[in-house]
C-alpha cells in the first residue's frame, strides 16, 4: 500500500513538472497571452481538466509558487520570540534566505527560476498578478499585527513598509541575475543593501536627504494646484458629456440608467 502511495505521488509530481515545462516552452515561444490552456493540454497530451486540476489558473503555471508564500511574513511575525519586533524578525529571516541563496530573495540561478523571472518581466498581466500576491502578503501581515492589539493604521503602515522594502531588494537582485551577474557576485552586495534598507526602517528617514542647496526654479508648466496649465477642464467636461449622451441614446439602456446618466448631463434636472 505504501509502495502504491509513493508511486502515485511520483506520478503526480511528474505530471506537474511536465505541465509546467510544456507551458513555459509555449509561453516563451509565443507569449503568455497568446497561448491557451487548451494548447498546453494538447502539447502535454492530457485533458484541459487535468491542467486545471494541477494549476487552477493559467498564471499559476508561471508564478503559482508565489501564492504559497503570501502568508510567510505573517507566520514569521506570529512565531517570533518574546521581545523581538516584526522588523527584527523579518530582517533576520531575509538575511537567512540570502545566505541560502533562496529564490524568494531573488538569488537563485536555477534555470526554471530564471525562465519565470524573464516571463514575469515581459508580461504585464503576470506582473499585475505578482503585485496582487504581494498585496495579499501585506494584508495578512497587517492582520497578524492587529491580532496582537495594534491599531489598524499602524499595522498596515508597518506591514506595507516592511514588505515593500523587501520587494525592492528582491527586485534589485533579480535585475542583476537577468543581466547575467552570477549569484555569488550579487550575494555580498545584496547583504549590504538589505542591512542598509532595513536600517532605514529601524532608524527612520526623518533627517535623511535634507536639502543643502537652493532648489531649482518652479516649473512654469504647473499651477499652484499641481495641474499642468494647458489642462482645460471644460474640454474634459465636454468629452464626458458627449460620452454620456452616446450611452443614453442606446435604445437598450434600462430606464434607471437613463435617469442616472441624464442627471450627469444636466445637474439641474429635478
């Protein structure tokens, strides 16, 4: 029975690897947006349902691993020892991952990791999905801090600053990897960058970069409200009015929508 269970697990892992490799090959050849799940299934000689059994969304074929790490920061903070701050816990964890040359901190030169990063950099929809995973991580970290009794505002600010700092550090490591720099050449500078970045969070930026010279003259293209002077509000209003009127003139529009749009066009309408 144990032998059969092990065989099933190996078969599942082999199928998972086949599907991901097939998908990456097709995405690199034709672009992520232009390859369908049906085409991936056909190339791997499995059913479309099988692909979705392993990868619930097409994006998961590329960055599904990120989904499994969205709760890492919250878990690390929850499990930190007494007397340790969230900053200390996450900084220490990040430095340990650097020491291990882990993919989570952008220091892996594994071929699949590099392929994924190249696709991510070249595909806006994947980049947006990755940003959403980072947002989820910040939300979960903030919730962990609120569970300890901290206010929602402070919890969200701390979570956002800690994770965005980490994201900028990882992004810099990945950029160098994709430029061809070897992992060992990046590592030492990555540690220095992390110590600097987390040091800024620890000590604050209040007096950092205080201007020592006179500022340049104000840009004459902008008014006191920050808008460009050539921006004509009446033109924007005219364009909005025309767009609303076009929608109103569609015969299929329901009456409640017509009323709402008419109010936009004629604010004085009772």
